[in-house]
């Protein structure tokens, strides 16, 4: 007889209603964690990829050279957001808002491209001009004068004429210059403003209406990819939410009748791995090797959570209860397989194809 069996504190000895509540809680936590993986796909995975790869993880925590805005404008894959890419602001997405509104704007963009084959090249020129201004130091004078002289190489490429500085006769000046402030207003500030009907709710939190506001995100970062402010917020949310969840699933597993050696290791494992995982987020700002370790720690968290949930579910019921649990898990597996074959895999293929076309 095990220690738990001798003192009476085992899941099997709890009242049936209590065990049903605990079982429902464990299943809910499993689905909730799965939903978190889905969100991870949309936030950081590149198009056609189920979950973020090594490059994406390093980009998030260690970062790339350059400032935040430069990274968002040079990253071609990912969601249209402050953690993915902002390139669509120059291309197919004219506005933010509801999915129906975005779809309508995308259709307008496709129609305009058919009518004007030069449009996409002009927009690419706008993007390159903004990047060149940022990489050259984001001159305040060029911003205030609304005139940034582009390099001879970029001057040979197409740029939307509406953003080319012109003389009194309306002809582009030489050497070629771009109305940099006007370009930022039209492509960035239309969403990143503290107010306005077209402003996106999330983008409003990061206004770019003034030079000082823009320069804050344009200047080169010496730390990791994710800002300290965002990393602190993410750490706070994860420690409180996941910490509570892993504590509860761990306590439930600790009340099983498995050998003490197994319970001592498995019960706290998800919580410990989560703490190490978050530690790697912060250390990943200093060294990309720590950022890549997130793959290992995150995997341990996921595996230990599955063991806690499945192990606890089978341990708290008798043969009849185990059969019900098995049916539920098999049903969930069948639904997951059906969703993967009917929706997820086709979606990833379509997403990958759209990314390749760009």
C-alpha cells in the first residue's frame, strides 16, 4: 500500500461529484493550453508553418539588428501585427478593423493591381525609401522638411510619384527625394494614432504621430527582439495564469496513487519547466542560444502537462470511469485528426502558397 493510500488522500477516495469537477477542470486546461498553441501560431509562426521555428523564436527574444520598426518592415512572414510584420500596410491591407472590412480592402487592392501593374513596384519603392531613411539614422531634419534624398541606387527604382518631392512646376526634384513625413503619415499613422475612426485598437497604444514617437521604435536596439516592457507584461501574465494552472494540475496529480518517486518528479515538473522557460526568455535577450532553449523547456512543459492530465484522469476512476475517459480522449483525438485533415493542413498549404506569391 502506498503512502497516499494509507493516509486516505487519493483521488479515487474523493466523492464522485468532486472527481467529476476535477476531471472537467483537467480537460478544460488541456483545451485551454491547445488554444494557446493556436494563438502562438498566429502570433509568431511564419506562413505555412504550424508553430514558430528556431529563427522565429530567436527573432522574438534575441532579435535582429536594427530597431523595432525596421524588423517589422523587413519580416515577410507572420501575422499583420506588432509581433509579426507590418509590411502589409504598404500592400494588400489598407486598413484595420473587422475581417469583412479587411477582406473588402484586400479585394480592392487586387483589383487595383490588375488595373495598374506598376502599383506593387511603386509601393515596394515606398517601403525601401522608409527603410533607407531609418537605416541612415532617421534624420529629424529630413522628417521636419518632409524631404529625404534617397541613394542613387534607390533613385533608379520605381517609387509612387505622389511621395516624390517636386519643384514649383510639379516635376520631381533631382537628386530624387521622398516626402518622408507624408509617407509615414499615410502608411503608419493612419492606424498608429491616439484617436481617429480608422485607428486600430491595438495600434492606438503605440502612436507614431510625431517624430519623437516614431524615432523611439526606429532607433537600433541593443537588447533583445521583444521590448522590456512587452517581456515584463508577458512574464507577468504567464506566471500568474500558467503558474496557477500548473500548480492545480500538479496538486491533482500529487494526489494519485502512483509511486511516490513518480509523483515527486511529475507533479511539479510543468511549473518548474515554466519557470525555466521564462528565465530563458530573459536570457535570450543576451544570447540566442538561450532563446533556442525555449524549444526544449516549452516541450517539457507541454509533455508534463499531458502526463499530469491523462495520468490523473485515469487514476481517479474505476474501470467504468476509465472507459468513459478513454472514450472522451479518443473522441477528442478523432476530432483533432478531422480538424487537421479538413482545415488545418489545407489552411497551412494555402497560407504557404500566399506567402510564396509575395
